[in-house]
């Protein structure tokens, strides 16, 4: 589909509009709003607010509008002290690129990573953090040796393990924590940082997907800013700047379509049957983005987008009926919002993860960055299409888990992490076995499902159980039925 004018607000202003009520507010609710202090509209396409929740991001409220304005008027000469969880990974290294580009605005107080002691040593020598954490005691010992050999004169506190990540997240001087570690490992350090009043630059999807029922109340209690650092949610967050309370009608997440976007369902299924090794190789290579291995595979299964639907629900408060997905192969329109007047606001940019990261650590300011400006004429055309949920059953599984809420999203996430890892480790798990395992875990969890008064212990217990389920049921997964699709 050619879009010669490249007017992106165009396309989805009417896209699927027939599926939503145009009677946004009943006459009775309109009269009530004009005769009371609550003069704002009701969020959502139905105008009732049903299924909507209080957002964890600073949007969709009078308080968040005031907070945004107050912060913006302080000017861009701010200086933030940051802690980076996952400093040697994709998110971490790109965050440090931003620190390099804006040395007057950022100071690095803590770094945590896996076992890459050599790269961590390079980072410590350059940024002089107060705390440096690695996964194992062996890696921590190697880091200490490397720093001594290099003549480090400002030795950080070197820690390791899960406790080390928490120590990096809670270092006293940092005011913002960039959560760039993958998986449920980011949940506890994020919670501890929130309790200390630190803002969160959220690049770890699983924090809200698994822990949303616990995280959102903590965000409200401690008054911190939950700032999305991934491209789609950053796009939505940017589009919502200035949108008044109740002005949001619908969230539209864009998706590249992953490694198999140009395959039909039949072609993909046939390839899975006849050439599973080729599928494995292709599934771990993304056509547009430079991302970690786990997220790249999640993109191929489209579970990445399903997880983003759940994250969008907790970040922006939208009901699942008001969160849509559209395939956009060019990855230029990073996501959109539709407002109550059916206007559509989109955020565009090159496929560069530094753009959402820089906004998460500088919000609401706009720092001058040395990046290539977007050239729409160079792009030429933008295309969109609906996702095929038969080809990508993980999308339906994510919506199902999200609508059930409670502990079901923790089971979905943990089962996906476990199946994703097993597929990448080449233990004989097929590409199409991933959604079957996730689906089986969700069905089995219905017996112990909890929706009210969910605690962190509940989430961690469900996470561990789901991983065990995947490990124990891998051999029988081929026989598992498709229940939700």
C-alpha cells in the first residue's frame, strides 16, 4: 500500500473504526461532568472506562499533566545519576552511548551485568561507578583482577548474584534505574528501587507482565515515574504527552512481523515440519532490529508483541479490548494512540533503540542527539496489515492471559521464557512447540489461579512452577492441543 503523502495519522484514524462505539459518553454522564469537578472524558472506545486501570506511567491524569509541565519547565540542564541493570547487553551499551553523547546530563553510579567481566572492566574504567555487579562470584573475582591489572584507582564495590543486582538497583545516590536485564530477574531489583523512590527507565517487559498486580500499587504509593524504554511503549508514551485525562480511546502497537513475516502460515508450518534447523536459524535473526537473542525469538513467535499488549495495559491503563496490534514491516511508525475524537497520533523514527532509551532517561526533555534525522522521502512508503493469529498463536495466548489477569500473566511469561531458552539451546524443541507449552502451562494453572490480593511471593511461586512445567512436559508437547486459538 503506497502512502504518497506519508501522513500517518490518516490511516488508522478510520482503521477498524466501525468496531467501536461513536457514542463516547451517555447524555447522563455528560450532564454529570459539566456539573461537577470531574470535567474529563472517560477513557476507552466504549466511553465507560470498563477494563481500564490506573496507569503506572505518568499519563492520563491531571496530576501527571502537572508533573510533566513542572519537570519540563525546569529546563534541559538537568543532571541525572543512573544505575544500569544489564550494562553489557544491548540496552545497557546503548544507554552508555547516550551517557557519552550527553556527559553534562548523566552520571553512572552503578552497573550490573552477566558474566562478561572484560567488558564490565572497560565500563568501570570509563564511568567509575560506585557499584559493579556480575552474575557469579567467579566473574566478580575476574573483574577485581582485571581492574587491579589496569591500575584502577577508583575501585567500585564489586558484588555478585541476585543480591548484587539489587545492590546496584538501590545504590543511594542514583535517582533513575535503567532495567535492561531480560526476564523475571528484573522484578525484585525494580521493586526495591521503587521502594526507595527511584524512577524506573523500563526496558524489562517482564517487570509489569509478571509483576503488574504488585508493581502498579507500589508506583502509586511511592510516587515514582515509570518511564518506558522500549520502542513501542515509548512511542505511546510520547504520543500521550499533552493528551488530557480521558482523552485516550485506543492504543495501537506496531509490529515488524519478525523473521517469518513474509511467510504464509502454510509455508511456515511446512518449513517447521521439513527443515526445523533452518527455522531455528531464521527465528533467531531479526530483519530490522539489533536485539538480544531472547527478544529476537519472541519477535519471531510474536510473543514479544503479546507481552507488549500486557505491558501497555499496566503502563497506560488501557483495557485489552482497546489495545490493537498492526503489522508494519518498515518499523518506522513505532506505535500510535487514537484519541476520543478518532484522531490518530503516531511517533516515527529510525529503528534505533537509543531513541526510546534517551527519552526514558531525559523525560520530559528533548536532548539534542547526534543521530541521523528521519527522512520520509528516503523511506517512500509505509505499509500496514493485520496480524495472522493462526500463524502466531502466541498473540491470542497473551490476550487470554491478560484478560484473566492475576497470576496468569506470570505463568505465561515464565513458560515463554523457559520454552524460548530451550528452543535456542537446541534440545529438540520445535518452533511450533513453544506456544503449545505455554498454552499447556496456562491450562494447568487454572487450578491454582489467583486474581485478588496477588503478592510478590505468589508471582515468584507461579514463575518457578511454570518453568518446571515446561521442563517436565517438553517430550509430550507435540501431543498438546491448541486450546485458545
